[in-house]
């Protein structure tokens, strides 16, 4: 599970109000490089819940990866920014698409129900009495 | 680069609202105006090179910005491992490489709904449509299924082709997705013959989370019901049958008396209500 998926995933357990964002408790994660697509990031960024993304990166022990507040779009999409090591767009791309959480759990913010992540697959299955 | 016509695959210039004619004879795809020419690829089965050899080729193709050809896509999908023991209650009919490749190829080449998009495959099973989306360079692909064995298969299938797809173990009806990150939903949902209403649960959720389009297969016999539900109950902006297919179902289950069951299936494209598009 990558953090882009985490950014949209919410708990639907009975008793949850929004069930979002799920608190990430990750035991194990790996990174895999993928090509940066600036147009894709540009289209996606307005839909991203920045605070949830930042919280996820911090939960992975990466406090420096993203700033608390989203940098202005002029800065993120500045000419040539994609080619600069450590630029905002490179960091955002890395956070969303290059980190794969392998083992850990997702915790519902409202009910504390824990959804385990096993072999990279979050188990969002609910029992009958939780629906 | 060959034109779509040379590939035997028409572009969006065909008569848009022409009703697809009923198919005649036993071929996988009915001869609808949009899909004319698809027959050619049913007559020959190109030899499929091993996945291990094709992954670097795919990387090269991506770097060179070359388009995936329909036959290449079908060939790669033909190499996927299918359900070893389909589960009746989940209506696990595999999406064959012929249908899957045409479904995704149409979604990309006629509507630009796959490449560079966030695509979700509902009820992904062994991951055919998810893998097809990734092969057509979707930027992020998520497969969702209720069956853990299927997800494992999907993971292996993607890994064999060196593709990254995210997987979620969840019931579609209990899915809770926020924020409309997903552009396109592709699915081969249960037809709802074993569990009534299962097809509607999928369609309803698809139209709830997709911001751009939903591609789905439904029995032709349910066409009116699907259209009404999509437009009236699930608030779709449009619901269009792109073509009628013959779903060549091998005898998957004991209750199938005949050796092969031929079901007429519609390939639909639904556009969700515009308020979602950002």
C-alpha cells in the first residue's frame, strides 16, 4: 500500500463518524523508484489531504520529508523543479508513489478499530456486527 | 507508428449513438461499429513471449513513449494466472484476455481514461483489469477484492510483469473512500445472478468514487435496469453501451449444464455526476 492509497482510505466500521484519516502504524516499508510525472501530480494535488499525507510520512519516521503546510503551487511546479534533487515536487512524488508500506496497521480515528496491513495489503474487512 | 485503423481498432469517429447490433455466430465480440475489426484478433493467437522477457521490453517501450498495441496487451493478459478454484458465491468468472484488453484499450484510446490516471479495479479477482490498466501506464492502480486468495494471485500476476499495483482487501459495499482521488473505475462485477443486487452495489460504489468514468460489464438482459439505476438512482451524468460482447464462459461451475455457456454482455461507460470533477 502506497501513501496515495492511504490518502483516500477511510474506515467504515459502525460508530465511525468520518473514519478518516486512518492512523498509520507501520512496522515495515520499502521504497521503489518510479518516474516522476509532473502533470499527474498537478492534477492530483488539489485532491490530496495534505495533513493526512504529512501524518503518514511522520508515522513512517520521515519527519523531514514534507513540511507541515503545503508549499505554494508556484513553488512546487516551478520551471525545472522536477529535476532538482530534494525539491518539493520530488518529495511529494516520493511520498505518494514510492513508499510501499508492507506490514503495519491502520487505526480508525473514531473507534480505534485496527486494520492490519499484511504483505502490503490492508485488511479492511468488517465483521457482521461492525457494519 | 501504425494508426488505430491499421491496428484494426477504430477511433472515436464511428457513429456515436448507433445501437450495437446483436452478434451473430460464435465469436467473442459482436460486430458493433466501434469494434469492427476486432474479429481479426480472435482468429490468430500470437505466441506469447515469457513475462520475464517482456518486462524490460515494456520499460524500453515506456521510455521511448511507444504505445502498447492491442495484441501485445492481450498477449500479456493471456499469461496471467486465473482462479484455480472459482467461488460460486462470489461469481468469480475470470475476465478473459480478449475482453479485458478491448475494454481497457477502448477506455484509453477512445476516451483517455487510463494513461496517467488513478484507476481502481472493483472486484479485481486475479487482477486482469488492474494489470491491464498498469500496462497502459495508469499512474496509480488499486485493486479491491473480498477474496484474499484472489488478491494474492493479483499480487503475483502484477509482480510477474514488474508492475506496481496497490491492493485492498474489502467488500465493495463497505468501502469508504474519501476525496475523489480515483479518476476511473474499471470492473467486471458479479452479474447478480447468485447474489441479487451484487451488480448494483458495485455500480453504485463505482459512480460514487470515480471522478471521470466507470467501465463495467453487465448482462445484456439487464440493460434497461442498469441504465435506469445508473441515471436515476446513482446520479450518473451519462450511461452508454459501447458494445455488446459474447462472454465465453468455460464451464466454471457444476451447475453449468452445457459445456460452454455463452452470455451476451454489454460493455458500459458511465460518467459520474460532474460535481466531482475538480
